[in-house]
C-alpha cells in the first residue's frame, strides 16, 4: 500500500477577496510542502469565499474565479510546488472558460472543486447535492453536478466531493465505491451550530462505509457576516475509525499519513460493482458516471511517519464563546474596521459584549461608553467602570440628560415615548462617535429581549453587528459565569447577580414586564426556532397562560418591527439565516 | 359545445389571515353565483395568502389551512353555493389531513389548488413547477406535484394548474393536452414588475397552444409586504385569441362565457396522445399521470350571454403609481396601522411620498412634519406648506435646532458627523411621534440615493415602509410630473423644478456629491439590478471614469450599511427580494 501524506488546510477565506484567498492558498501550500505532504485540500469555495450569494450572478465575478484558478495552478508551479496535489474549491460555470472581460461564462454556475498539479488544472468536480434549507440557498445559485471525478495519484484513486455531498445518502459516495476510489476528499464550508461536531463524525463514518474508502473531510474556519465556520476537519478510515481530527475555531494544517490501496490498473469508466457493498438507500443518483484523470508522477518517499492527532472536544460554553469571539473578530477585520464602540451600561448584556470584544480585538480596539441618564443607578455606573478597569478598554462617560431634556422641552411626550427617547438619544450619540472617529457600533441586545420586543427600535437596536442576537438571556449569564472561570475574570460579579433592568424609568425591572427568563427562553426557542404551535408547547409542559402571553409578546414585537424597521428580523437559530416571523395580526396560535 | 360561465376572482388575500380569506372567498363566490357563473377561480394560496414564507414550517399553520379548506367547502354548500365549482389555492401537506392540534401534517408541503363542489373537496392538484429565483424561494418551502388533476364538470374536462406551471414548458400543460382537457385553470400569485403584463399574454397564448385548450388565468391583486400583485387576469382560446382581460391593480370578478368541447366519454387515465400536437421542448416532466374526478351535476342553463371585455393597458407611470399606492395602502391596512407620518422637507422625494400616501389613505390618515434646521431654506418650508395645502394632509412644523444644539454643546462633532446628526434628530422626533400617537413612520429616500449611500443611517432611513426604495430619482421626477397631470396637481411645481439638496450644510446641492441623475441612474441599474460588470457598462456607452466613480460609491455605501445597519440591503428590482451587494472591500470591478 502506498502511503500518502495528506494535509487538510483548515483556513479562513474572505468572501469576494479572490487575490487574498489565492495568496493564502499559496502560503498554506508552501507549509504543506514543507511538511512533506503529497496532497493538500482547502475548503469549499476557498478561492471566492463562502457564501458568495448574489455575487454568483455577476458574470465578471465568475470569470474572475475561473481565471484565478488557472493562474493559481501556474503560480503554485512557479513557487516550486508543482509536485504537490492541491485540491481547492472555487466557482465555475458552463461554457468555455472566460479569458477576457467580454467572455460570458454561461448560465450554469457550479460549486466546484479542482485538483491542481504540475501547473495545470488536472481535474474538476461539480458539487452534486445542493442544500436549500436553513442558511443555504444553493438551488437558487448553482446547478448540480452529475459526474463523479476520480484522479489517480501515483496509483491511488482519489475522488473529489463537496460539502453537502456528505450529508445525503446516494450520489458521489456510492459512485466512489463503484469507481474503486481509495480516498474521498470532501471539502466544506460547514457553518457552526451548537454541538454540530457531535453530528459530523458519525456522518463521515457512515459515508466512509458507503464509499468503502478513507474520507478526508476539511472545513473552513472563520466568521463571514452572520455565519461562523468552526473547522473540525478530520480523516476517517473505511471501517469508521477516526484517524485524526483538528480542533474547532483555529486555523491550521492537519497533516496525517495514510496507507491507501493501489487502484486497479485499468479503471472502468462506468465504475465496477462491488458485491460486498452494504445496502444503503437506493437513489436515482447512484449511477453517476465517472470522469477520470491520471497523474503519473511518483510520490516523494516519506522518511518519517506523521499523525495529526485527535483534538479534544470542548465544553458547550467554550464552543459558543469561541464562535462569538471569532464571528466578531472576522466581521470587524474582514470589513476593515479599526475599532468597535457600544454603550456600556453596567448590565450583563453589555458586559458580556465587552468581554467578547476584548477577547476578539484586544482592549485597545474597544470603546465602551457609559451613557447615564437621571434614572441610571450608581451601581450601574460603578459596574461599567469596574468592567473597564478589569478589561482595559477605552472607557468614556457621556451623560444623556441634557439632550433628552431638549426633546422633552420642545415636544409633548409621555410614557413609553419618553422611555424610548432615552434609548434613541444613546443611539444618536454612538452613531455620532462612529461618524466622528470611525468605530463600528455594536448592538448589545440578547435574543430573548429581541424576540419579545423588550428593546427600542433605533435605540438599543443601533449597530452594525450584534454578538448576542442569537444568544438567549439564560445563556448570556451562563457564558458570563463560564468566562469568569477562564483566567482573569473580566465581568464584575455584580453585573451577573443583580436583577436586570433597562433603567428607563425609576425602579424599573425586567421582571415588571417579562416572565422569568428560565421559563421564557424555552417558549421562545419552541415558537421561534422550532416552529412549535401552542398545543405542542403545552404538551411539552409549559404553562398554557404563559405560552399565550409569550406568543402575544413575540407577535406584537414582530408588529413593532414592521412599524419602524424594514428588514429587521430576528434569527431562528445561532448564526442562521434571518427568518420572517408570521404576520401575526392574522394567524395567532390559539388566541 | 356546452357553454361554461367562468368567473375569475381577481381578489386580495392577506398572508396568515385564514378566516378573513375564507370569508372573502364566500363573499366573492356569492357574487359569482349571482352573476350566473358555473365555476369561479381564486388566486394561488388564496386561503393562506402568498407568500407565507416560513409559516409553512409551522405544522399548526398547515393543519389550519387543510382544516379551513374542508370547512370552506361545507360553508359554501350551507350558503347555497354547492352547485358552484370553486377553484381555490391553499397549502397542503402529505399524510392524512390533520384533524386536531396533535396531528402532524407531514413534511412534504404543497402549494395546492382544490376544486370544491357540493360541500366536498372534489379534487386537489399540487403545483408542479416551483420557482426559485427572484422573489421566489419555493424549492425551500414546497415539494413539487407529479400528477395532473382533471375534473369533468358536466362533460367538460377542466385541468388544474398553479402559477409557475404556466411559465415553464413541459409538465402540466402538455399533460393537459394528452388528457384531452378543454379548459386549463391556472391560479396565480404573480408579483408586479414594470411591463410584466406585456410578457404574460404571449406566455398564456403559448401554453394554450401547448395544451390545445382554453386557458383561464387568474391572478391576485394587492400589496403584501414588499410585493405587489397586479391582477391582469385573462382568458385565452386554444388558438391564442385573447377573449377577456381584467385591469391591473383593482379587485373584481371577470365573468365570461366559454364554449368548451365535450370530453371523450371514457377518459384514459394515462392520457391520450394527440398526433396533431405541435412540437414543444421535450421534458422529463411530459409524462405526468392524470388523476380524474367527475362532477355529474347538470350545469344550470344560461339565459344571456356574458363577456368580460378587454381592459385597456395603462401607461408606465400610471402602472408604477398604482403599484406604489396599492403597496402602501395594503401594508398600512393589513398591518392595521391607522395613519402614517414622515418628514416633509419641501423636496421632491417627500412630496411624491406625500402624494402617494394621500392617494392611498386619504389626507386624514397622513401626517407630514416639516423639520427645519438652521440650514433649511425659506422655499423648503414654503413648498412643504404648499403641498400640505394642496393635499389637505395633517401638517405640522417641528424645528430641530434646539435638539441639534444640545448634542453639539455636549459633544465634539464636526463635518459629516454634524450633517448626519441633523438627520438623526429628525428620525428621533418622528419615532417619538410614532410612539406617542401610533403612526407608521414612512421613509422617503429614493433608490438612487440609497444605492450610492447619499443618506443617513438611523436618520432619513428611519421608517417601517419606504414607497420609493425601488424608484430611481429620475423616475421620481417623472412620476411627479405625471401625477400632476391627473386631476388637481398635489405637488408644488417648485419641488419638481428646483435643484435637489439635502440642506445639511449651507448652500449644499446633490450635484456637489453626485453625478447628474440622468447618467447615474443607468449605471446603478446596470450594476445593482442587472449584475453588469465594468466592461459591460463601458461597452454600453457609459463613461469609464464615471462607471468607476459610481461603482466606488455603491461599494462604499454597502460598507456604510455594514457599519451600522445589519439587514439593511437595497433591493435589486421593483418590489423584489432584498439583495446582498458584494462585499466590496475585496471584489471591486476594475479598481
């Protein structure tokens, strides 16, 4: 059996930055070659970033991707890396490759994988299974591929697949078995969800059995707008043994040696049948034809044995915290902001946002502004100052009462309008500082209060990025406690233990308006995230009157958003696609 | 040949309001019966409204739709309308019909059409072609149907189809030919685009030829969030003659008598082949099996002859104006707002919004607020007052300088931060009035200034609905001039002819910062709406330096939105799905 040294490049592309992504591929390919690798695999759409969304409809962008792929192959060879097999994701389209700005790449766009070697694009594969659920819209953007691609590398047959191909039975993995592939390379841009790593391993194991081949799974890492990719790259043997696995949320090369079978001398273009194949679901996809390419070069002999090891799994809080930190860092850096600014109230939400921001960017890039009104308590100001001291962020105090008073003196306002006015004056101040000094404004509202509308439109909702928008209040506290156990505790104990208050009128408490978060959050999760109805939530043990009350709050919050904020939707799941809640004047569950 | 009196109910459902939509069906069915109709057809998803988006994932909602359909059939019979064949769109799902809150309708949701008669659901059909482009996401929401449904009504074979089925060759219309259908009923929720009516007629003619049958096309009318449905219902004979056609943007019944062929006595469940069938594109869909139902009742004899007539087409400006008025009216009414409020500057944008709002809601439901600063010109205040007098809207004046000064006295601001501050103080005032008095805030920025970022986030962008968000500035002027020719001119001539200015600093003019709108708007259209690249726009005759300048402005505007407004995307086309523009720090055309 030949031994192949595989490097999985768990790295961080940027959507749209083709030159930057190409440079990253060359840099990591150099590292892989230095580590003695024969083949290095990069994530799905590495060259363009993922998700490119409507950029795919721009012919000039697709042409740029096609052109960059050919240039990359040549550049790698010029770098002295022509002997390294480089598997890389990019966007392709039907029709002749575009060689000038006038050429039209064609209408059938493809989520593609290419194998580069010897200065050439040796083979390409088009993703077969296109996901169109959750955060994915690929039926809108791509045509599915209908052929499997197998590249013979010094006698070993390597099949190319992309992401969703591994999430569905049938298609490329069963085709890989019939084609006799020894290794299936599966390149991914698989977004983080809580505990998704628990799902991935069994899935890769199942497909490895289906293909009867070793599966090398490489995932991107990094934040891209509302998505975070967590890595978790791995290699699994045909009999389901986890051979090596990378950690989550960190860039790096996972280098591992694999003993792989030599392929039949004369490959059958139709694939061979394997009587010993286990019975998997039959699918009309199962008979994908096979495209083959052969690389004759002899692999360099290995003088040592490399194993990638198996990274430990981390606790839920560590997973979520890492995702929030990485998501914020990459949003700020990929959009080239120098610094962030937000209101620091002394409450738990802004305290956790501050801790995330400092972990993501360092204290010198973080500005926290205390914006006290006449209703702000002493402990709020003290707790904000305490957090600033613990973290070292740039702390400022800007009282809002003079501005609030100028509105009150010139208009006739009362009740909620006065409460909201205070939050909006804070928003105007933060935006003025953003315009004056260039900071990105962060929003600090948690998912629970956003869902039930316990927030002011154009007030606390002001900001370009909200680290907590998908974090329920109960989890905000849990994260704060967990973070304080990791080295120097950034969050004042008082911010964690005191009763939450918006401090927009004297003595106000969240509990005046909201049920306890421990009973509120499960109902929000059921109604918003899981589309459960009234009967289902009551059957799950929630109090009927409370279910009705929370449904009404969520429904009215959706109204309020319609009143003054087009496009402001709350998200159904962590790092997920924004969802439209029901238009609830009409359809209310049991009301 | 039997004569069938068909009524096409071009009516206005509300998403989620199943009881209200069912009541509307009963009301219009009564009118159809009173007009002597044998069959009345309602739009796609009439019972649930369209588009229901993520509501489809809520099992309780799908169950409510299924239940309401059966109740509707019984209610129609109880209303004495059992003899009327009623074709109605609804949402269905695989599995047994849900009869209680515990039942799970199953996972395969369907965009369905049913024919109700004699108190029963006689037949159902599931939409075959699912659109997944532009404003449509149906691959995400529905499973495609694979059978054609034909109902024999007193000897005439009537095939049921839904919307997109008519936009694609193959499938139900060719199946209808083989099944020997005499009439194809196509129910629609087809959103308005400029000149879409010019596309629909040839399309219906082509499908009528394909089916060898008369086609009755009924479309919804009304606004639903970001979509407007324009009606334009029609009937076309097998040889392509337009028999009758409704107007756009108005509710009503289109009643027309059709002489239709008697079907073969013994229908073939597989359909019969027709040697005379024209050669259309072959498609794997062409062999849809046929489900048949038979209604034996004898049709009531007709004592007169009814024709629906052919409504005149209207000018482009009238089309757009009607769409804007209907879109605003339905957004306000379906969301149950009593009134709207917005800043009335004396400029052309807010003047046109005021005229649209008054046309949509009447002057008593419209509040215009003049918000002058120290930089506001006398003519601005005069023009705003003049418009208020012409239209009769509720006019108020609220100077902003005291509030602006309170910020300037307490913060160190300069340049753009001061300009934006003024716009944001205006936003705070409008929101305070909204909170205090309950109005919906309207935004008044046109598409050109939104695209190039000539606007203040959380300032002029404040509002729940923006009638002009998809209207380029050139068209704003064109609409103003057109509207002033229709009866009493609402818009002061000076608002139309004066040079546009934001009036945020002394002597400011749009032309200080922007190219002339006559050259700007075509570049925006090319880059944003049509995904054209630099080379394509230059080849189309645009000045290269100007293309570069406008690309840069649009790219930077997208940045600004990222800085402070998550989810604020500009729209690619009129009443279309919001689009994500490229992340333009990385991919810039030719820069």
